[in-house]
C-alpha cells in the first residue's frame, strides 16, 4: 500500500493506493498517530484503494474516534466493492462518506 499525505494548514488529506489489510494497516495507523496532531479536518481519498479488510476498518474507526474529538473526517471516492464492505459492516452509519 502507498500512502500519500497532503497537509494544508489544519486539513490533512490521505490518499491510499493498493490494499489496506492486516499487513498494511499498522503502517497507516502509525502514520495517523504521527500526523493527526493539530488536524481539524481529515480527508481519506480511497479512489485508488483496491481492497479493505477488517484490520483496515479498525484503523479507519480509530481515525474517526480521534477526529470526533478534534474536528471532522470524510471518506471520499470508495469504489463499489469497498462501499459494499462499509454497508455490510455498518460503517455507513459511522463514517461520513462522499
């Protein structure tokens, strides 16, 4: 998985490419722990994400909990398969999806 971070003032956009699974989720979690301080708006761009596992969902949930305390979070451009995973797991009720 490739992680591209773009920060403009208090807005952080994270673009994910590839697979967010058991082997790559810890990398994203580490990046978030290092990057979220002072962020008021977090945007995940999933337009190039091919797959997400339960480990990946856990990291998104972690990010949502952090951002509930300090601002807002949006998940954008999830493909049809990932959108279906969000629906099946109930994440459509937890995440702000665009």
